[in-house]
């Protein structure tokens, strides 16, 4: 009986010590995330120009949101870019990881560095770089198309309403594909080599190994990178601003761009807060939907 009491006291002291060590992190998270989120939610029910006194506005900011065509179109643009760039990044990253897994160790290290390098570059730098590459007159892409006789495929990639969203999505997907590649490759090399040896004895080629062994076993990693890519892709301010500034017209004015315009150009901070709350809800719903769509069996090995 004394032993049980002593063990219980030890467990209590261990928990208290663990809580004490976690307290600084909890305070930091609370000060940098929970408090701003709560403040933003409260601000969405008020009107404030950033200088004067705040006034209660009830649900008027949300009513304005559903009647604002520019903001609603911005949500469509943000969802389109996020979903398209995530699909491109995950698909390309998985292909690169599977291909690098087949080459030698030294060559693989070189390819990993090359393909991961864009993920280390700031999005603003990548956006400015592609404004030169995609320039309609002096850009590298149209220059290559002209050189090989494909003038019919030339476009003003950042100035045509039907193409600009795809262009931004492809650039964003290319930028993050190296990040997906690195995580997927790490998951692949952690698989037991005996599985691949048994597959070779059964006469399975690498394509069938990837489809029947590798992809099912690394599905938790695929779900993880899909969630991360969706979250990162919804923050489409820096690359959009660097490449198009929301143009042509409003055809690439995503929610972050629109939100900052409303707050700092029109001084409607309450309405901007309401937009951010709605963006959080939409992102949460899309992430929950994507988790359900990518849900599968978890295999142990």
C-alpha cells in the first residue's frame, strides 16, 4: 500500500514537473496564436478604422461579406490556386522521390539538392524570377516557344484572365514539389529492404512495386504533406503580389490580397477580420474533406 502511494506521488510530481516545463511554450503559443485569434474574432463583430474607437457592428461585416462579389471571387481564386498547386506539388514530388530512389546514393544526393533548392527560396524571389521568365515579349518561355516553331502556344501568361490562375498554381506547385519529394523520399528509404527483395523474387517491376508496396505504405506521409501543402498554398499573398499584384483586373486577387486591401487601403479592419474568419472556416472544411478523400488503410511492417 505504501508502494502504491509512493508511486502515485511520484507520478504527480512528474506531471507537475512536465507541466512546469511546458508552461513557457504554452504562454508563447497563447500570446502569439490564441490571443490574436480571439482578438480577430472579436474584431470581426465591430467597425474600426485603425485609429478611432471601435463600434459594435453585430453581424453586419458578415452580411457585407456575402454581398461582396470581389471577396467571393477571391475565395474561388484562393481555393483554385491552393487545390491546383497542392495537386501539382504532391504528384510531382512523389514522382521525383520514386525516381531518385532508383538512382545511386551519390547521384541521389545531388538530385535531392537540386530539386529541393527551390523550396529554400523565398516566394517573393520566385515570383519576381518568373515575371521575367513569363514576360510576353522578352520572357524565356515565349522565346523558347518561338525558337522551336510553336508561336501558337505563346501567351501573356500573367495578363490573360483564363491562364493567370493556372500559371500561379504551376509556379507554386513547382516551388513546393521539392519539399514533398524530400518527405516522401525519407518515408521510402525507411521501408524494409526485404520487401523489395521479395517483390523482385516475385517478378514485380519497379512500377508495380511503387503502386502495390511503396505508395500504400507511405500513405500517412502523403496525407501529411497534402495537409501541409493546402495550408501553405492558401497563404497566396507574396507570390501573387510579386507576379500579378492581383491582376489582370481582379482575376488573381486572392483572399489574402483582398484582405490586406480592405484593412490597409480602405481602413475597414472589422470587415477584414470577418474575411479572415471566413477564410479559416473554408480552409478547415477543405482540409477535413481532403483528409477524408485521402483516408486509407494503415499498414504495419
